[in-house]
């Protein structure tokens, strides 16, 4: 008996390139090209210091902020050892990956709607959205971009099989399995995508459930995802003690479940308003955002009622993906924000949370527009004209918003000035001597809310710019006055920073 998928005709958009994707790529590149001039900040410096100071296994396995970063850390580690501190090259990789995601999203929407104009609009809407700045403008969040790439690759593969009527193969399912697990080690949102995969697969490709092997693999994805998450954290804790911040994060995540629903609700509302309004998004929440969320929900209900089976399943699949992503964020961050008395609405407005989650919302919007566009007089509107109006509105919003991406010039200036001070202090001493330099404290402009011990002042700058403690025949040491910083590195004597830092009581102060 033939699989139900075998009778589905080949989709007209499957496997064919369309020039409108170039327009989407050009506009996304135009808006976010300035990120190639952004400098490192906060967590970036903490990770760089860990790469330069700790054993490789410690850095690669260390969880951070609740994320398992194994794959992302490997990329960070290799990038540092290949290109050093060329921040422009780091962010070029971010921009190019974002453009890849825009192209993948174009293909996904085109397959789901059969419309290149809707695909172009959706890809531009998402690819230029100011919601993406918080992720694209911070290298620490590069894992979020990569996890989204993985999610797109899997979704695109599933949708292409559904569109072409091709019979799913077991080896393809194993590829989905591997990609989704990889995505969980890029960023936490990858866990949301993996946990919801069986439902998404059932909705987008019902034929897969007629294949016992595929069904078993799909159902195994969430189980293996959860197991791997806790196993990696267990291994990391046995390789090196976890930072106190990570232990607190873990404890808070396991309590205060009442904080999850309000944060989840605001995350969903904010991403809906932010995606639809784009550059016109004002203060959240306000009357405008409430109206947009209500109207979008009504239009979605209409589209679900009006659409055929395939359209309904696609919309439900996007809702499931969105819910899975934001549920993970709400679980991981809800009680933390409550402890610091941050209202759920304010927490939901943090833009770095919305890169992956805004993507299925953009797809949903295009599916809704497809159904609305089939109504009476709207059928007669040329698709090219509708696209021009939509892109024109986005361009006007961008011009009106005055969007400026923070280049972090103050961080760059501090870093360059501190490095110059270190080099001058070293040069002032004769060869063969030991140079003692006051360590000082990293300013908040560089480290944000991160504790000083993770990037200890001048020693932090030195360790990521010098491969050894010898500079031109002089040994360099940094005089540390903070007992908390010293205590941290006494417990980690194998690190380079522990060797660089000396107790102020053991050395006469040196200017």
C-alpha cells in the first residue's frame, strides 16, 4: 500500500531558486551591516578569558547562564585561536550566518505558501527586525543564531518532503535527530525546538508517522535532549567546579514555577507585537501593542478556520515551535527576574530573547496574509504591488526609527588604553626582571553585571592578548587587592590567571 505522501503532487516552489531572495538578503545586510563594527562586551570577555586561562576541556564543557554551550564554545575556542581578537571577523561570521538564515526562511515560507512575494516579505520582515539587534550585536549570543540555523534546516527539510510528496527515509530522520541535538548545545532555544519536534513533524509531515522507524526516532529526540542536557552539566561539574552564579541559576530555575505563566504570556505578546510592528514598535505594553496582538489573534483564528488542512497544520506547527521556545525561556528566566523585582513585561522586552522565537511568528504572519489575500477584492491586488507597499512601509519605519547599533566605542577605547598602559609598564623595566602592575578593576562599561573575578581587571586584558606571562624577556604579574578575586583563583591554581595574580600583601605596591 502506498504511503499517503506518495499521492501529493510536487509543489511548484520546491527546489527552485527565485531572485527575490536577493532582495531579502540585500535589505537584511543593509540594516545589520553595522554589526561588523561592534566590539566585545561583558560575557564575551569572560569567555575569552576562560579560553586563554583555563584548560580547553573546562571551557568547552562549562555551562553558562543555564545553557549547555558545547558546540558554541567549540566555535568560540577555534575562532579565538585562529583570528585572535579581530572583533570585526567575529561579527562578520554573525552577519553571514544571519543572512543564511534569511535565505533559509525565504525558502521555508515559499514552500509553505507557494508565493515568492510572501516569502520575500516575511524574510525581510524577520531579517531586518529590530528585535534581532540584541542577538546579532553580541557575540556571546551567536549560539542563538546558530541554533536558529539548525531549526530552519530541519523545518525546511520536513516541509520540502511534504511539498514534494517524497517518502521520508530513516537516514533523513537520523540527520534531523543529530541536527536538533547539536542545536541544543548552541543555545537554550535549541532545546525548545527539539522538545517540540515530534508534534511539529506530525503536523507538517503526517506521512512520517506511517514509518515506525521515523516515529521512534522523532519520539526519542525530546528524551535524548533532556538526558544529554543533564549529563553534560554533570560532566562539567566533575571537570571543574561550577561558578556560584551557575549554581544559583540552577536553584532558581527549579523553584518559583508561578512566575512562568506571566512571563510566557508577555513573551508571546511582545514577540507578536514586535514582529508585526517592526520599526514602529513603541513602549511595551501600550494600547498599540494590545490592539496588534488582539487583531493578529483574530486574523489567525480566521486563517485557521478558512485554510485547508495543510495550511492549518502549518500554522499549528509554527504555534507549537513558538510556544516551545518561549516556554524554555520562561522556565529559565522567570524566577530570576522575580528575585530582582523585574516585572514580566519588562523582562519579556529583552530583545536578545526573540531571534529564534520571532521566526515562526513571521511565518505565521505570512500564512495569515495568504488566507486574507484570498478574500474577494483582495484577490485582484497585484502581488508585486502588495510587496512594494509592505517593503515601503518597512523602509519608512526604519528611516523614522533612527535605529543605531551600539558599536561599544567606550569598551574598545578602554581595552586599547589598558593594553597600552600594560605595555608601557613592562617597557619601563629592564629585561630579566619581574614587572608588578596594579591590577585595578574592570569598569562596568566593559563587564556589565558580570563579577570582576571572571575578568579581573588588567590581568584579564593581558591574558587574552599575551600567550605567556613573558613579554620581551620580562615576567609580568598583577597586584590584586580584592580578597574575593584572590580566593577564586587560589581554588584554581592550574589557570593562567591564578599565576598572573599576586596578593597585594606579598608585594610592595607598584605604580
